[in-house]
């Protein structure tokens, strides 16, 4: 796991079992002025999220085990410290995302299919952060 700091920006946690994806996302988000923290496994991710208190989580819903992302999402939603945390679910399995659209909405998540346009990703990130900002 890595962390970059820029005091004036939101902290975004990226959880994915693909190290190249983590590096690309971290670089992109840092270039946009955000701070990042990454987790390579769902097992470590909840501890990282609780400790770092990110403003947004970008989560691969299907990681090392098919249910790993779902289990992490359940932990995040059941934990009073993280229950309201905005989560952007990403997956290359478009059929899966469509089939689970109602469940994702019930979990108060937005979904984005891979591969995605980077401008669309950044627009979603900005929108979710703005919606979560209590100011």
C-alpha cells in the first residue's frame, strides 16, 4: 500500500488486485491533485480504509476471490466509521455489474465498467466527492 500527500485534496482509496491498475489509478489521481492510498487485497483494504479515512473508495468488486469485493463492501457498510463512505465500484464484467445494479444501488454505490474513459472516471470522482461534501 502506498500513500501520497497533498494537504488541500481529497484522499481516495483504490482497492484492486491488479498492481498495474493500482499504479495507473494512483498516478492519474495524484496528477489531478488528489491524495491516494492503495490496497492490493480485500483482506488488507478494510484496515487501510479504517485507518486512513478516505473521502472515496474506488473498488474492484471482483478480486482475488469472486466475492472478495462484495465482502469488503459489506464490511465498509456495516462499520459505523465507514458506513457513509462513497464507493465507486469498477469491474470489467459488464454483465455482472448490470445484473447487480439494484444491489449496488441498495449499497449506495456507483458503478463504472472497465475499460472506462479517464475523463468519465474523473467526472464521477468529482461528482461523488462533491455529493459527499457536507459543506
